[in-house]
C-alpha cells in the first residue's frame, strides 16, 4: 500500500492526531463497555456474518479504518483471510496488542494502493465518514476496481443531512474531525457510479444516542 488512490484530505494529519489521542480510551471502552463490539449488537453482527459467509472463499479481505481491530478479529474467527489498516498508529498499536493473531498496518483510505481484482471483500465500517465528500467517489471507484468478480464492499456509517464538527470524543478527549453524514440513497448512487451493484441496506436507529445509521453492501459483477 504505497501510493494514494486520490489526493489526501487537507485535515488528514489533524484527524490522525485526534484518533491517536482517543485510541487508548476507545480500546478500553470496547473491552469494558462494549462500544463497537458487534457481538453485542445483533443486527450488525448478522450483517457481518452474512458478509463473511459471502466473501470467505473469494480471496483476502481488507478492513479499512479498523480501529483496535474488533471487527477484523471477528472476521478472522469466522475463517476470513482478513487484515486491517487504520489512519492512527496508536489504534494499530492497540489492535496488534489485543489481536496479535491478525495483521494490521497504518494507512488511510487515500493511501490505498490496491491491485486490480485482488480482494474478495473490503470493509468501510464506520470509517468513511471522516472523508470529505468530494473524495468519496474516487475512493469507492478504487475499491470497486480492487474487488474480484463477486467481491463485496460493506459500509456502515452515520445517516443525516448535515456534517458535524467533533471537538470532544471517547472520554471527553479534545479532538478535531468532521463527521460527514450521508443519506442512504446518496451512497447507493455513489456505489452504482463506482461500478458496484447494491445488494442490501440495513437502516438502524440506535438507542445509545448515536443517531441513525445505515449498513450497505454492494457487489462487483462477474
């Protein structure tokens, strides 16, 4: 993963530093409070299980924005040949500490250098929302080209019409990043424009105050 798929966001280093700052708290909250633990969220668990079953025999899978590696490790338990990358070196340090059996690297959506038709699946599990809107189409197109025929992209993200500037997160730590919220129909349009065919859509209304969310899967044709 040596070359970017597109230009970098202007705030990339600021966002990286913010996630470094919250990484230890976030990893602790996953363990102690279950934040981000799909085993405690049955609808999300079902979506990941279906994804795992569909892509297991298609080739390697890449979890982009893997954080402390929770979903990466779960997919590995399900027999998926998966690796994770994250923008934050401290997130990756925690992922390697907590899930030493898995492979993790530091990287971002705009640093991916993926060979064509090389992956069975790619995850954007609550990690695309930090990308500026104009960078999402080229990133999706790059991912689509990297999928093998029948390969799948799964996205989970926040739903809404407005962007939200975050200044505190995960234990009231000072941060600086923008949550770019999307309507599901907008993402469906972008997935089709990237050359993928949407196959499933799961809309969620969390009870934890996080706001509405959506999980989308899309497949590359034969």
